[in-house]
C-alpha cells in the first residue's frame, strides 16, 4: 500500500511539473496545437535523454527504479528548484526498511535539552514541530504572539490545521500567500512518511474543511524550510517584527525547531507584556 501510494505521488508530481512548462521555456519549437498544457511526455524524455516508454511508465505509477543519473536528468529537464529536486528523490528513492531504522513512535516528545532551550529563549518566540506539524512545545513568548492554545479541535495542537481554521489568520491580508506556502512545505514533509495514517487523517480533514487547501494540495507544489522576516500587526501587542529561521533537530530529524528573533522594539514590547502576564498570575 505504501509503495503504491508513493509511486502515484511521484507520477502526479512529474505530471504537474511537466504541465507547467512551455516548449519555449526549454528551447523547443511549439509544434502543432496542443490539447493539454505544458510539455508532452516525449519532449520530457527527449530533454532528459531517456526512453519515452520508460518515462511514461513513471507517470503511470508503474514499479520502475530510476537511477540517480536519471533523476538528475529529469530534474534538469523539468527545471526543478532545490526543494523540488529533493522531493523528486524522496519520492523516487525512499529509504529501505533496513536503512530507515525502527518505526517512528506514535507519540512524539522533545528532548530535555531542546525543551530547556526553547523555554530559555523568551522574549523571542520559539517552538518545536513534530513530523505531522504537531506543536510539541513552545515558550511563553510564542503563546503570547501566536495563541497556540486557542487552535480549534480536533487537531488542536497542529500548525497546518491552525493555518486553515483560525479566523484571525484568515483575515490577514497576506493569508493566501502564507497558507499556500505552508501547503507546499507540508507536502514536502509528508512525502518523507508514506503510508503514515496520521498524515492521511489530517490531509483528509483539511480537504473536507477547506476548499483552498483542497485546490492547492492538488497542485503538488513543494517548498523547503523557510526563513526570512515577519512583520505583523498584533491585536493586543501592536506592530511586531521578527527574523525567523527553521532548523531540523540534529538528533531527531523528524522534528523542526522554529525561532523568531525579535527586532529591538519588539523585544522591549514582549518583555513588558511577559512581565505583566507574570504579575497577573501572581496576583
């Protein structure tokens, strides 16, 4: 079951990347009128220097084993970026059962050292996500800024579920861009765990809940770990600015550590807010 799903995902991904390219973009003549968008299968095979029937087998989800050389040729022919190239290799060459190690535990936990580091980072918001984007731990600053304890059920600890169910997030003027990017990143992560029933349950619920998620999921776009600058107009804290990074845990590769480093004015504001919150708890 897992292998069949993986092969179908590879077929869908190759087809989606082929259909987004035009002959002009890859230096081919337009030829006769096309009934479908993008390149023809034989054109991809020509650009990758592989047999047409062999490439067709890949797009049909058949059980073929492409070499690294073939995958590199396909990545170049389809003009894949770095994240898309990694995704292609994950789908086409999954780790064997011998190299994959013991099955991943259903319940994920954070190591004591990382837990202490996250809590010590106040006033800079920090949190850890598990393989399905479940929030495993976060500090007081992250709760103050993002309100993680208010995520709607039934996935009340899940970040991708929050992105599509939070009324506050959906009212953001850049919500569509941010949410679409999160879908692309979530697809890239999910490909690393084919057959995981937790992923299947969450994806099914998101598709039923959100037409936007359903549409973007069908595009098969992928994205790597993001970093950059985030500016937000918080309803209680006012204008905030952060530089953020996403890092994989060195000893638990299925976990991601996300840190939002405050700009100076933002740090002062969060320090005061955290102090006021602590004083309120005392009284």
